[in-house]
């Protein structure tokens, strides 16, 4: 059970840092004796400030605008305090300030959770998995930019429609340098990685509800066939317009002839290639067993 809080709001001006008699207006929030200050980005002439009433003097237009801003600020801070109290939060002056400035958990964004996820997993996931998450995040950023005309979005704005729209975007997006658009199962992989990021936000209590709760992945069954000698030969001699695809082809063909998995091929180094009894070279794979 929470104990009762003492809460007060005070508007004041920073006279010692005034320039040309214009001083910045601050609001001081005090909770249980702990204080924080917030600059309101408003200025007032020192002689026009009423310290007792904590408002600008006079009925001129400038004073009215300043006082209206102070009234709105006071109402907003009181509203935040009561909302936090209703949520049974442990209320501090810092929490009220963060909420007012849009820095509280309710104002976390998609970019915030992607950055947090990157820091959290940079030493726990393999380099290949990290690259996969980077690709998924790049598609999320492209979706925000191209479809929503945004650079970021609040987590609390994510819903089932956002997921469906992102999925449709992936199905219709043709990655640069790729011979074709993404397959259905590739799209599902990106959505699954996106889901893991959002689940982390939910567990951190940056989200009140999980937007993926109704979303279910679907998978297409694919029958893999062996390449014929002619098909493998065509692949060997085909000239790709992109060097990266040439290297991928070489790795694939090497795996076809040797039976070595992609993971083992990537980790292959010169010291693991030895001379056989027939004088030919072969790969020493004892290291992987």
C-alpha cells in the first residue's frame, strides 16, 4: 500500500541569470520534500513578475499569454500526479517531470525499444542473428518512412493494424539488389523478429498491452529439390551483376560439391585444409564434431 504523498507546484523566475531584465520562468515540483525544476521556455520582465501570485503582472497581451501557459502547465502537472496516483505508481518528482516532458515509460517509442534491444543482445546473440535483426529493423524504418511518413512512433500507438500493414509492406517491397520480392516465409521471419522486440517492450512495462496477442504466423510448406548437373553447371557459370551474389553463389556451389554446411563453410580457415594421402586437399572437420 502506498503512503500519502506531499505534492506542490511553484512557479519562479531565475533573476540572477536575467538578460536585459528578462528572466526565464521555471516550475518547481516537490514530492515528499524532493524537488526538481523544469524550464518552461518562457521569459518575463523581472518588474512584471508577481512573486506571491506566481504570475505575470498586468493585463497586456504578453502577460496574458504567459499566464495562460502557466495555468495550462499547472493543470497538466496536477493531472499527471493524479493519474500516477490512480495507477498506484511510486510517485517521485523525477517521475512527474519525466512524464511531463514525454520521457516516461508511456512515451517510449519504437526507436527506443530497438536501441535497447540492440544493446541488450549485442553480446548474447551470434553475429548472424544480430545481422538478421538489423535487417528487420531497417525494414521497419523503411515502413515508417515510406508508408507512415514518420521517423518514429510511440509504442502505445502500435496495434494489430500496424502489424498487418507492416506485413503487407514486406510482401510488396522489392529489396534493392534482390532478384525477386520476399517470399512468404521470409516475411514471417521478419514479423517474428519484430514480435520479439515488442515482447521485450511489453515485459519492460513500456507497453500496457501486447499488440501481437491476436496475430498468428502462417507458413508455406516448400519441397526442396536437388539440383541437376545441368542446373548446377548453369549456376557455376552465371555472371551476377552484384559481387555479393557472386560470393554467395561460390559458397553454395562449394557446399554442393563438398557436403559441408553453410555454417562450417563460413568458419573454414586455411589451417583446416590438409593434404590427403592422394595428394589432394581436403577439409579437416574434426574441429566441428
